[in-house]
C-alpha cells in the first residue's frame, strides 16, 4: 500500500490500523527550534477523540500520544518526530460480522479486491482512526505557523445550514457545544437532529468550514501545486469527504465577473474576498476560507441488503460503536490537514526568491 505520506518538505507518514496495537506517524522535515506546547497537541487530540460527547461514537479511547524523537528540552531538533497513540479500547468481536460481508459504501469491498487480504477489525486502515495521527502532526504544524491561525467549525448538519459568512462568525462559541457550531440556536437544533438520527439507527452528513487568518502573501506553487489544489487534496483525503470548495465556490458560478471581482485597496488587500484568499494558486494575504462536505457515514444500525465475499446477496445490520454524524469530530482533522499544507508551503516559499 503506497500513499501513506503527505507533503513535500514538511512531510507526514502515518501507520497503523484501528484495532492493531497502535497508530502513529513520522514527521520528516519539521524545522528545528520550534518551542512546542505538548499540551496543545493533546488538546487537539481530545477534540477528535471518540466518546467525547453523547453525539459521537461511544468507543472510549484516551488517545494519548507518546513522542519518541525529534524533540529535546521542549524544542524541535530538526530530526524526524516519531510518535504513537496506543489503541486501548478495541472490541474486535463487534466486527466479526463484516469479515466476509461488505458494508455498502464503506471500503470493505475495494480493500478485499485490491489487496486480497483485509484487517476487518474496526475497519483496519480504512478507519478514520488513522486521522488521529494527522491531528498530532497538524498540532505541531500549527505551532510552527503561528501567528497564522486555523479555525474550523461545523456549518451544516443535514439540511440545517448556517448562512453566516465565515468572516462574520464568532469563533469563541465553537468549542462550547458538542456539535462545534458557532451559532448557539443552530448548535442546539443540530444536536437534537443528530440524537434523533442516532435513535433511528441512521447517520447524517454535514459541512465543516475552515477560516485561516494572518496568512502571508505567496504560499502556493503554480502550476500543479496550487494552494487550493493542495488544500483540496488534503481535505478530500479525509475519510468520508465528498466535496471541497473555497472562496465563493459553486455559488460564484451564479455571479457576473463585475459582481465577483475583488477590487484592490492601494496596499494590495481587497475590498471583498470572493477569491477566498487565493489567486493564481497563491495566497494573496486575505483570509483563506473553504468548505468541506462529509457524507452520512456507511455503518448504520438498520438492515441493509449487501453482498458477501462470494458475491451472494445477504442482509446485514451494523454493530459496534459508530458515529451518527462525523462533522463534530472532523473539525480538528480539517484544521490539521490545512496546517500541514500551509507548513509545507511556508517552507517551500523560502526557495522562491533571494
Ligand atoms: C471522524 C470520523 C469518524 C468516522 N466514523 C465512522 C464510523 O463510526 N462508521 C463508519 O462507517 N464510518 C466512519 N467514518 C467514515 C469512514 O472512515 C469512511 O467512510 C470509510 O473509510 C470509506 O471511505 P470514504 O467514505 O471516504 O469512501 C468516519 C470518518 C471520520 C472523518
């Protein structure tokens, strides 16, 4: 299996399966001398971890990270940062029913066909447990990037959608409710909806919006490695992601150029920001904002028709502890992947001009 490494200069390789002894990663290319707040890494992991509220999977994992290398006396040394998170709450028996059955719209069938062998316990490598490693690396990248700030929040659950522009959202409320929606009333409605969906044994999708502030001009490498192209790849590499749009996105198609153009101020900033902080694949110094769409995840606690490994039609029902809606836990994952992209481009920018 290739494709487990992300980045060009600031690189992350991840390893591990959901029900193996541990998951983890190696960050290769992190510059030396960054004073790290290790608690901030754990805080981001806590925002992603299962069992954190009544509206996420009830798997109880402490998700404590152990760092093996690359940090000395609280600072990065420039050598590879190796880390692991031990898996402590596996209930592999919950997954014996999918050993020979393929969950519709999960990765079971394609893994079997592609590799001829599959660790079905907890979804193995296809489990979003892998994203905990991304959160560790992203938390380190965020500290390298300061004072740039990267904040994500839930802007939609099913058809409940916040229509406030990202630049007008009060981010202070995001971590105050289990949904991670910055609007108090909307957060309560979303929470009830997720609880209802869970009762029905079903799942529901949603949207995570991310806003990045204090971005310098010049991040992104035309032509193939445009900033929005790399952000798109980063987001689309997160489990269950179905869509990515930045700036005016798909709605921009309904405007005329005369309405859509961002007019300049004399200092190079723009009066509006429909470009979403990126022009020609390069950051222009304005805030970057984008939306990431997550599907209703595959494992539902209802009977569904599927096939087994012999191609026979069978009926199956999900078992075990699953997320009825993944967007509350996806918020720190989106931030982490954005941080990895920006950290990489910040290093690459240093090769641009003398
Ligand atoms: C934070 C998070 C939690 C997830 N939890 C579950 C889950 O409990 N059950 C499930 O079937 N899928 C879950 N998923 C999604 C699967 O990992 C994903 O759908 C699967 O790997 C197939 O990949 P695809 O949906 O990207 O095609 C989760 C995704 C994320 C981001």
